[in-house]
C-alpha cells in the first residue's frame, strides 16, 4: 500500500462526501500513488456522519475505504492513533473531515517526502478564517507550548500531517495515557518540512474543539514534555522560604530593640493568604502529575472499537 489517509470524524455530517471526493481526486492525480486506502474513524458522532461514510463505502466499492466506529467519543488524538494502528501505507497522512485543511496540499506533502527525504511533513496554519476568539485562543495555546515545551512548534499549530511508516511505528510504541500528539511527532527528532497554508472557514456544522478541551490538551502538552512546572514550584518555594526567613529575622531584631514592626491582624492575614495561595498552587500542580501517573498505571485502553467496516 502506497498511501493511507486517516480521517477522524466527529459531527461532520454534510462535509464527508466533499472531503472524500477531493481527496480521491488528488490521490488519483499523483503518479506515485498506485494504490491507497482511506480510513474513517467515527469518534462517537451522534449525527448521521457514520451513515454518510457507509453510503460512500457502498457507492464506491472499488475504493479502499475502511471505517472504524468507536463506542463513544474518545477524542481526536485517540482517533488518529486508531487510524495509524489500522493503516498499511508506506506513507500516512491525517486530515480533518471538515475541509478546513485543503486536500490539494497532499501532493506537495508526498513530493517533499519522496524527493526531499523528509520523514515528517507538516502543513502549518499561517492564518485562519475563524472567529477572533478561536484565533486568539489558538494563538495563545501554541505560543505557550512553543515557550514551555517545544521550540520548534509552529505558532499556528498543526493537524494536517504526513509521516512515514517508520515515524508511525515510533509513535505507536509510545503508550502515554494522556498523549500530546503534536509533541510526540516533534519529540522524535526526525527531519521535518513545514508547509504554511491558510486554514479555511468551516462550511458545515460547528467545531467541537471547545475551550475546555484546548485547555486540557495544553496541560497535557506542558506536563508531558516540560519540567518547568516542577522547577517553578521549587524556585517559588525557595524564594518564599528565603523571604520568610528574612522577615522572621527582621521581626526578631525589631523585637530585641523594642520596635514591634506591625500591630493588628492585617499583615498576618496577608502572609497567610499569600503563602496559602502558593501552597494551593503547588498542590494543584502536584495533583496534575499524580493524576497522570495514576492514569498511566491504570493502563486503560485509549479507545474502544465497536465495529470495523472493511
């Protein structure tokens, strides 16, 4: 198999046929691609997305269409991982099902892999036809990841990626309970080609990539690939302890000389509140690490497949 297309599907009713047609046309126009497969992963959609995929499969029996149905919504990363697991191609490309990522770039990605010998080709968003809120939150999200975890993270982020089967095997060998998929790709250290593009406006439906999901994914990315939170805790603890000792020494000296520096409860309350705030913050960060450790030890499957249509 030359190429495997992995397409996570979650509430993409109305756009699946267009996505399939455009991808199929692009692959058929590529001289390298003699055979290919298209893998749809239904990530617990509650609309008619699965019905649309199955209609396509029945309508195009000569196309190599694979459909994986999850029992519920496990998330985009789990869907991509499942697609990788069932792919047979020498080249694997994952793309969204809503046509926000232009399928026309697929040929450029394949060319960069074959002719320029890139193991990873990433189409990165240099602009977005989306609301101001979504653009701003995404920008903040990826800037934080770039600063805290991955210096080579493109500021626009990415979802539209080509990887070789060698890279795929390396990713699948990683069994993190809360994986940061983009980080897994960047962490491997393979040669990467970045192709900038303008992300299109979603024509049908609304994005289910909510702010809370982004926030959880940001925390996964930072805690999985950065020691900064723990080091900041240590540094903050050291600074606060040092200031505490200095203040304690000041009070003792003032007491010896009969000059009580403060009267009343206000300074004491301020100290208690500030120190308690630091302690709660540190406990929260420790809790995040402990929760992820517990999740890893539980070793729960990242997704459950209800049915495979081949």
